[in-house]
C-alpha cells in the first residue's frame, strides 16, 4: 500500500492505494468519527464488495443504502431517498458515511453527507478506475440537472480515500476504458512524462497489469492532489482538470445521461479541444495526432456523436466553467501544457462543431 496526503487549510486526509484494502479492517475503521456508520452503494457493487465492507465495519452497526445503478441516479430525488434512509436508521451527526462504488455513488454520497444535519463525515471507497483517479479525490460532490451536469452540489472533502485496486478485476472493459480517459487527461494537461509513460504502457493497462494500474492511479491521484491543494474551489488552476469536459458534458447532456459514459464523452471532448487548439495555431499537428492515437489505443471514441451545433452551444453556455456569459475552454499549447481561455473565435468554434454534426 502507498499513502498520499492531500492537505488543505480546513484539514487534510490520506489517499490510500493498494490491493486488498477492503480486507483491512484497521484501515477502514481509522477514519470513523463516532460509534455508527452508514454505507451507500448500488445494486451492481453491493453483491461484489458490500459484505467485505460491512464485515470490517461490523462494530459500528452499519446502516446500508443500496441504490439502482446508473448516471440517472444523480438527481435530487435520490438525495431525498438517501437522507430519508439516514433518518430511518437514526444516523446522528457523529455517523460516518461510506461511499462504496463508482463516481455516481461517490458524488451522491458526498452531497448527501454534506447536507445531512448540516454535514457529517464521509469516506470514499471508489471501485471504478474513473472514480479512483478522479472523482473520489478533491471534494466535488453533487447531482445533475436536466439543463446541465453537476449543476447542484458543493465542495465537501472526505475524511479519507481508500482505493482497493483489486476491485478493478470485476470492472467491465468499457468502464476501464472510460477511466483511462481521465488518466490520459493528467498527462495531457501538465505531466508530459506521464503521458509518455502511458504511450509505453497502454497495453499493460488494458490487460489490467496490477503494477501498471497502481502506478497510473498513484500518479493521477498525486497530480490531482497537487492541483486541489493549490486551488481547492476551482478559482484558477483547478479548472485545467476540466480539459475535455466542456465538450464532454455537452455530449452527455445532449445524448441523455448514461448513454455515453462520462469518460467516453471526455475522451471525445479532449480531442475536440485538441483540434480546436491546433486550428487556432497553438498546438502542433503532431501533438494532436499523438493524443488521438493514445485515446484510440485506450478503446475510447475519437469523435462526438452527431449533435446540432446550436444544441452544443446551448449546453456549453450553461457549463459551470462559463463566466459572465462567456464559455471558457481548456486548450493546449503542447502536450503537458494546458491553459484556460474564453477568447475563442466563434468562427473557429462553429467549424469544429459543424465537423462533428
């Protein structure tokens, strides 16, 4: 096991990465604040891993909430259901909530923990690659709205992140590829050496080599922790972590949440951002091609679905990164060198969007 630390002015927390951590009762019990715990998971993860977690937390009389699977669960009525379950179980302000599952479960649980009795402690136990390298770290919680992804939520940091890499053995291939999109993102925006490592080791990651996966997860978490420590609430540099997400969130919204996995939409969005960067004269064509090849090797889509340009613009206009009525984009000067701008000529954007329509 390796342990990273994310330190913030309001307090920090450990990020543990290792195989078999769901079997470590001492590790799982360490962040528990009181004498009760509750576990939120879903119908897919529960048969695989819930028994291990409840056994480890047995002294704390765990209450269990099992949700349906899928992105459509990221809604306010799900929060009402989860909070209602906490009340029925008589969870108090000292109850520690565990999120056992992927990014959807983590986002829902974190938001529910933030608002339940004005805030109770929670722990992230992510079981998908995407949640392990991205959504479990950094304190973003929330749910979707019909008009935009993750539009309802708050920043609320966990007490610990416990990443059992052995859970990736049961992850469907499509979900593995979706997680690799976020891994690639870290290399593309600020870690060219890691991107080069990914180019050399993509096949090992695709066949789930334990050492390769552990290195990719640790590096991704370290990169994200460094950015979050510099900018917890996304006032500046943290926005670079949204590379590909302005386009990607629009794809998810246009297609209906869940039809395209988040990582698939981000992959297509990263390539759209790279193409825009290249057409505006910032990114070399060779770098755009290198990113395209790497994303293709990860089994991810290279192009967005057919979406009317006007619909794309409408959805991007309500993206969280839009400010003062202007859409902001994360673009590239080179692989490993990202920047944020709202100075994108409308003509260049329309050419890009029409190409994918």
